[in-house]
C-alpha cells in the first residue's frame, strides 16, 4: 500500500498517455516485487482442513431447489 501511495501522484500526472501509464505500471510492479515481507514471528499456519463445525449436510444443489424440497416436506 505504501508503494502504491507513493506512485499515486505519478499515476495522476501520467493522465491519458498510454506509454507513460505502461511504463509506470511496470515500474510499480517491479517496486512491489522488490519488497520483502518483514520477519513475522509466530505467524505459522498449518495447511490442513478443518473438520466441519455444524452437524448439517453440505448443500449439494442450488439453494432454490433445496428450499422447495424443504417446503414440500413441511406440508
């Protein structure tokens, strides 16, 4: 976000010039790619699936069809 904010004035100044916008876009992407994420201690997340919290079945058909089935079951 900080990099984008720094480029904001240049982007506004470029106006409708296609060549300038293309050059600025490439420079912006290069600047963003050059940033490294700082050390973030205790930021480790396992890549695992969580178990389902609710005891309900998955909705495997369109919601409108499921609603109709529920309404038919109530009658």
